[in-house]
C-alpha cells in the first residue's frame, strides 16, 4: 500500500517563476522572481487528518494488523524520519511536518497519543501517532525529526525505547477525530478547568393583589438557580495541540537486546522452536505472565548492538518466522 503521497504542485506558481527567471538577469533578479512567486502562491497550509485504523496489510512478507489497543506497551528500537517525507501526506491524510511532535506506528489507531521513553538517557516525551511505519524490521516506532531531537536520538539514529499508549487521552483524541473536532490541549492532557463560581442573585417576587394576599405582604427573596456548566468548546481538528512538548527526565535504564521469535502458551511448542533456532545462536525459553496468562517466550541473545540485532533478526525472519522482533529486556 502507498505509505505517503506527495502533495499537488502549484503549476501556476512554477510557470510564473520560469517566466520571471527568463525576464530578469543575474542572481538578484532570480531571487526576486522566486519571492514574487511565493507571494502569489501564498503561505503553505497543512492538510488536517482524520481517524483511521485500517485493514491488515503486508510489507516485506510481514503482516500487520491495525487495531485499537489501549493497553499497548512495548520495548524495542526507535528510529526517525524527516527530510525525505516533509510536506507529504501521512497515512491519515495529514501533512507531515518534521518539526511536529509526531510519529509513525504500524498498528495503533491514527491518531493516538503515546509516551516514548529513551531508555538510554532517561528522556521521555509525548508524541502523536499520525502515520504508518516503520517498515524496517526491528523498529517499533518512527519518530519525527523534532521528536528525535528532543529525545536525544537524532545524531545516533536509533535508541532503545519504551512506547506506552496514553489510553484516556487517545480515546478522547480518537473521538474528536471521528467527529472532525478535537478537544483543546488543556482538555486532552491537563486538568479540567471549570468556570469560576458565581454569587447568588437575589430575586424579588412581586406580590399579586387579592383579598387573600394583602399588599403589605413582604417580598419573597430567593437565590437564582445556577446555570448549567457550558459544554466543552469544540474546535476544528488540530490534534497537534494535544502534545505539549515537555521532556521529562528520569534515570537511564538501558536493557539487553534479544530477538524474540515467538511466544506460546504451550511449553512444548516453545521448546521445539528453540531447538530449531539453536543453529542461529544461543536460544532460550523464558516464562512470563500477561493478564494472568502464562506465556513461554523463545528468544535468541542477548546481542551486543543494534547492528547485530538487525543481522540476527533478518536471519530468523528468513528462516520462516516473519513475526520475530527485537525486544529490550
């Protein structure tokens, strides 16, 4: 499936630049023509996106199954993308901006909010998922360039990370995107702000004139009922406001890299696979519990570096195990 689509070119602006370049001579005149064309074209605008989950798809022999998963948490290797895709469309129809705090994920709903922690330096940042990817084996998230900069990943290119979905915020973001609106940033991530309390207003109820109600009866004073709280203000879809750009710092906690070939509820199946993969490296079976269910994980490693993990992962996938992945433990 096409991952991103290039925006339409402004042919009229291009024609004007060409004509102006022919009419004017020298470097100064050419720059003037370019500035004139930009003024005619107007400022660049971003295309705003929509809610999307999508159908299962296959890339490089590996199947991916997009689905809402508000319990998602995973450790692995992060990468980043930027200049070659800047200005193109993301998988949910937004205009990609490498300076926005966004990321690509292979299966989470678009948009979603996740907390990414760089385990190597302890930095953590909230980013918005608005694209599909990464499609390089062994990567779990593809960060925008600005996100990578703030997390200290840009220069190195990759890092061990933990990615955890922010369930409540992601549900709000998804609901707003379905309706074509989104909560303001304060409503998505911050505390709810309520209107200031208003003082009671005395209201004088005028007496009626009748034999049973003498005109000398004192007025009745009552407090006015409080007006209902106004509904949340809905705004045009601008999900980028759901992240605040704040980087938090905690103690670094890098782990060891493994290739996980599979996880089974049946221990014999895990032992069988471990024996088959023993020719590729040191294979082991470890037990873990997920929501009370026991799983037996088949892993190779640990390996010394990301490059070594990439090499071993490709060998495991090539041996007929396309669901294998790099994990950090």
